[in-house]
């Protein structure tokens, strides 16, 4: 197989990896478009390696394979703690999906390591473009519902999935005055909190790139402003927490390329002033803001209730948990639903995989963080800025997942692919070697 075709098969799932609602339900396991594309890439990658009789992989890919084997061992150990038929079903679904994403993780890193910086920068562009398309769909989705009264999902998602996708439309948060609906953009992710937390990644990743050349990357600045606006329209407090933590991590790194204090002050004053005018003039905005900033509401109580249930859920099986992907079965006694997952990735990890599983995941996350920090120290200026952005994006995602969960989704596997392969491709020795051969650095188009 020609390398460019394999490159395309790799880039397609990278672009579509946040489109969760575009899914089919042919059997016991729902299948998204990006799952199908991931399967095609893995098959093509393995066939290409078999044809070449090439079994070599990089140290980074082998390390990830080792972590995946550790996770699999933990999940298999937790299998013996399953207590019901529903638990078996959820465990099986979870492991099948996880295996596919893990193979994508290993094969993706191995492929990028071979293909080099050109494909790596294309992968970042395709991921960003996919997120931007998802966000743009959310804006059109809002307009169609609020202005035209049309559920866009029925036309787009329904058509693309032969009627099997999630076509419930935009999220309705509540009403003001009994007549005005409060909408929360969920776009192609299916959930406004998922979309908001996912948007933390491109915002943190590309912000250092933009700040380093604000005049030369004005289109990138407009893209960041658009993505942030969409994130605000999700009304996600988890995303807001992620942004705050990400910026705290990022600011010391980018302080030398920030605008002047005067420019920052004027910009903040303008934004705050415009918000205050809008808040004072619109009872609708006042109601929404008060609802999303109160700490004693039902949403906050639900999140805290999950943490209070941890000792009870963990008590029978503290080492390996109650079984991977089975928390919904345990929580059914509260919700009456078997498809309601915990509003925290960390609760899910601890309860479902136990102390051993959480320890393995923390080690895995530590390794990925070290890779992001290594990329940040690259001799290539663009790679160093992307490394800083990835470091902040990781911190933002980790923080947001204390009160929601997206780190188990496929998009996070794609982020890990980019971080780990970036640490390899832009290591100081590799950069120096490439400069001796061809001194022109890579660029990220805006």
C-alpha cells in the first residue's frame, strides 16, 4: 500500500474523532463513524507491515503497548468481580471498544514515528479542522432550532447513520418565564459538557502558537475566538474549570510572548464591560448566569453524590474494582437507568478498576505528561509551543474530568497519539539530525 493512502486512512479518524453522535447500532456494540475508520486504518497498517515483513516499533509505541497490557490484565481481573448479566454486557462492550482504541493508539504512534513531522503537523490540522466542523455544526444546530424550529440532527445525523444515530437534537437546559428555552450546544458530540471539555484541547494547544505570532496568525486567532464562543454556549462548568487550570499551567510558559499589560487590560475591560451591559439589559442572561454559577443546585448535588458513593461501591472489591465500564449498573438503584455513567472519570476509574487500576492509570498519565514536557523542550520553536499547549491541554482535561468524563473517549486516545509521537519526532537529537539534512523547519498553516 502506498504510504500516502495509509496516511489518509490515519487522518480520517483523527478528523472525525469527536463526532460521537454519528454512530450505528448493528449489534451489541454501537459503532461510530470514527470507529469504522479506525478499524480500516488498523487493518491497513497491519497488512502493510505484514507485506513488508516489518515488526519494528519505536520505544514509545512499545511502552504504550506495555501500559495497554497492564490495563487489560486489570480489566480481566475485574471480570471475576462481575455480579449480574447487565454487568457482563457492559464489561464486554467496554473492553471491545477499548481494545479498538488501544490498537489505534499503538499503531498511530508507530505510523507517525515512521512518517515524520510532515504527517504529524497534518494530523494536528486535521484534528483541529474536525473539532472546528463539530463546533460549526453546533452553531447551525442552535440557529435551526431557536430560529427555524428545526431539529438539524434528524436531517444530518439521521441521514448519515441511517436513522440509528442520536437525533434528539440540541440540549434544552430549561426555560425562562415558561416560554424562552435555554439551549446548550452539543453539536456532534451529543452532550454539551462533552463538547465543552473537548474544546479545552484545541484552545490550550493552539493558544501558544497564536501568541507567538499574533499578526501573522490572525486566522488562527479568529478560530480560537470562535471555538471559545462555542464553548461558552455549552454552558459547561466542567469546561470552565478546565480552561482555568489549563491557563494556570500555560501562563508561566507563555509569559514572554503575551501582549503588553496595557493591551491585556483594555481587552479584559472591553469583554467584562460588554458582558455587564448584556447582563443588566437581559433578564434571560441573568437567569442563565445565576443558574450556572450557583453551588447549591441539583447538578452540583448529583456530582457530589457520586463521590459520596465511592466507599460503598469500592468496598466489596477494593483492588480491581467492580468491573470495567459497569458503574452504571451499580448506580441504577439511584437513577433507575442502566445507561447512566458517573459524572467523573476519576470516580469511574477508581470504582471500576480499583486501587490497582487507578495506580496504573496514574502511571500512564504521568508518562504522557512527561512526553508533553519533553516536547516542550524541543529545539524546534513550533514543536516547543505545541508541547506547551499539550501540557496545558492535559492539565485542563484532567481537571475537567473530576466532574465529567471524556478521557475514556476516542478523542483522548488521539491526543495521546499526538503527544507521545511528538515527543519522539521533536526530541532534540531528532531535530538536530533533520537540520543537518534539511534545515527548513516545519510550519503550521493558519
